């Protein structure tokens, strides 16, 4: 199993998934955690990539699928976020779905780690 990890280390609200990686690697040594800086290679990780990322508007870590992503108007390249790219890859038939382990923006590292750990353990089962 491999998990693609997204986040921006320079933006505090978007950096938590990256900060969880060292502990997650220790807890799940058989899982490959790949820190991604861009979205161009998502489709190369299979038809149903597993992703860890920050999601705005949620209160607790949870699982989100492509069908849960709201479509939005793209007005500039700044609007091309992970959700938009996943919808585009699905439309182009490059992926069938994506499983996103969604981490809220306003959660402590300790709280996020505990809940993300349970989600990953459930996916492994």
C-alpha cells in the first residue's frame, strides 16, 4: 500500500499532512508514504490512488471519494487544486476514483494523528 501525501510546508494551515508523515511511517512501516510536491504524477500511482491531504470545511479527519468533491468554476490556475485535478483525471479516464484521507485545517497534530491512524488501520484491514 502507498499513500500520496500532499501539503504545503510554507503554509501552516496546509502543512499538517506532511508533519504527520514521520509518525505514520513509524506506525505503519509496511506502507510507503510518498510526499508529493505536484499533482502531475497522480495517475501513475494506479486507478484508485490513496491520498492524504488537508481539506477545508470539515471538522474531523475522514475519507472522501471523488464523488464527494464539489465541482467549482475555474477562473485562474490558482483554482486548479487537488480536487479539480482528481475530477479532471477521472473525466479523462486516467483514474477510476481516489480515496482521500482528509485532514481538517484547524486540528491539532495530536488529534489528527490519532484519527488518521485509525482511518489507515481500517483501510489496511
